[in-house]
C-alpha cells in the first residue's frame, strides 16, 4: 500500500515536471538573449513615425505547432518593453507564416491580434483597391502586400505611389533587424507617405 501511494506521488511529480517542460512559456524562456532593438534610437524613430512593432518568431516556439502561444508571448514581450504603436501599448497586427490554417488564425485573433500577416496564402483577402473593403473577420487575416517594402534599396517610391493612386489599403513591410544588421528604411518613401 505504501509503495502504491509513493508510486502515485511519483507519477504526479513526473507529470507535473512534464507539464513544465512542455509549457509554452517555459519553452519560450529557454536560454536566449534579447537583442535590445526596441530600446534603440532607431526603434524610437520608427515608433514616432507610425510603425507598429510585432514579432516574426519567439525562440523555442513554433507558429505551426502553437500559434496561440507565439502570439501571446509576442504580445507580452512587446507590451513589457515599449508601446506597440503611437495609438497604444497593445499590438493589433502580427506577422504570420503562410502555412497556418484558418482555425490557427482564429486562435491568434483570440490573443488580441486583429490583423495577421501580409502574404500568408489564405484564400480570403481584401483591400486590393478602394472598393474591396473587408467584409468578414477573416478578410483581416490576409491583407496582402501593397506598396512594397519600406526598406532602403528594396523599396520604391513609384511602387508606393502606384498603390496609393489605385486606392485601398497600402500595406508596406519592413524588417528592422536581421541578426546583428540593422535594416534602414527608405527616407524618400517615408517622406512621400507623411
């Protein structure tokens, strides 16, 4: 009887440890150093110019395996460090890979992200022109890229102008940092959209 009781306690302890090992927040905290980019003058400049901060990934978590955990950790990471945009501390949009299903997008939405991705291969999409407005919730999950990149050398003022003249949402993309390299924005594009 005592052996069974101890075995039950041991089983509970082992299951508790396994729960900790596979817990998304524990996995996300697994030995990584943040780069500190959100505390740089470039990040402050981008925030003041109307950019919104989001995440491409969270170390130790997978968009495909648990998109809710990635979105939740991303939201928490940003909110603890900086306002997400000029309009508030909470981020409303996030990157998503093109491999997620509609149900995974709904899970991300439950984390407070209304707009998901910009080139994610979903069948539903909106705002390609001035009359193509979002009619359903899932239209916000795939706004598409319109206007190109805000990145220096990659972006083009003419591409942005063409998108603006066509009407609808102009959705520029820009990656602020890749590993240790800071990716500068195109000042001519920024001057045009101001």
